[in-house]
C-alpha cells in the first residue's frame, strides 16, 4: 500500500485528504496521479504541457520528486506521497 496525503484544492479529491492505494510493482508517480485524478483537467493543474510538475510540490517519503526521478519516480510498498499546492507569501 502507498499512503497519499493531499492538501489545498486536491484534498477534496483524495478521500478527505488521505487515502491508501494498493499499486502494482513498478508503478510510478505519474501512474499514481492518473489513478488519483482521472480527469485530464485536474491532471493539467499538476502536470504542465511539457510533462513537468512545476506548480505543485509532490513529495515521496519527505523528498521532492524533482530530486528523485520526477514523474518517473518508482513507488514501493509503504511509501508516502504528499501533494501540496503552491503557496503564496508576503
């Protein structure tokens, strides 16, 4: 099982912000996002036209996927994925 936590506008789309999903071996972060967010409109909010994740932070076990293999980051039993929307400050 992979635990998924989502915040901000994605919270309402992920079973009150937290869920666990059984995945096959070799599943990537991109595959997980397709399962969680089957709507192409929602996927476009996360993945830009180049196929990059720029506006949303996605963490695997506390590490940003940009420091791993980005959307191709493989997932394993017991992983925790956190999806955090952009935040503004001032």
